[in-house]
């Protein structure tokens, strides 16, 4: 989650949206006990009013076999389809279930990518919309892990650029 917070801090603050970071990682069998980061993203990183999870997923599908081999050295590096089947998401804020822009919600994108587990730093407050991303993920069979102890920091970073209430 520390890496996801680093991503969130890269966001350009705006008063009408949160600054969120996302890291996609896998624990490859017989590789290492630590997860390997395969992609990262932050809010508004890519063109089109994009969210952190959508950006990390967009960059993930562009991984070529040579980059995957660098991430997983050895005689039999995984294919992109193998990486996708072991994917965990670390996101500083609950993935959105509704977008005021009309774009696809991040919870749906994570479900479509077959993310197995989603580590969440803080729930999305009702500043802009009522979010039900965690429920949507859980209903789809994604394991949720709410990280204790980082809620305040994740929320503080998310609300950079907002007027205090």
C-alpha cells in the first residue's frame, strides 16, 4: 500500500475529484514470497479523466513478454494471461461503482480483469457520489482486505486540493 500511496501523491489535485493510487501485483508461485508489482496508476495520469485502477489496468495489458521476463526471471516466465490470473490490486481508496463522467466504474474493470484480491486503504466518502465499489467487488467473488492504520493518510492524500469542510 505504500507504493499505492506514492502513486496517489503524483496526482494533480483538483477540487472535484480524489487523488487515488493503485498498484497491481502478483505472487508468482515458486518465485518470491513478496508480491511483484506489475503495473501502477494514479488518478488523471492518462488522458480522459481517468482513475487510478483503470490506468494501472490499461498499462498492464500493454506489458510485452520481454518486460514480463524481466519481472519474473527464470527459465519459464509467465505469459500475460498467467499474470492476469494471479492479480491483486492495492488501491488507496475503495474502487468506484459510479462515475459522474459516465465512464466505466473501476470496480467493474477490476472484476472484468479477474482480480483475485483487492487491498483497500480507505472507503470512498460521500463527497461526490455514494460508492458501492467494495460491495460490487465482494458480490463478484473478489476477496477484500481493508488495511487498518492507513485510512487517515489515504483520505488525507485523496482530498488534496479540496476545500476544508
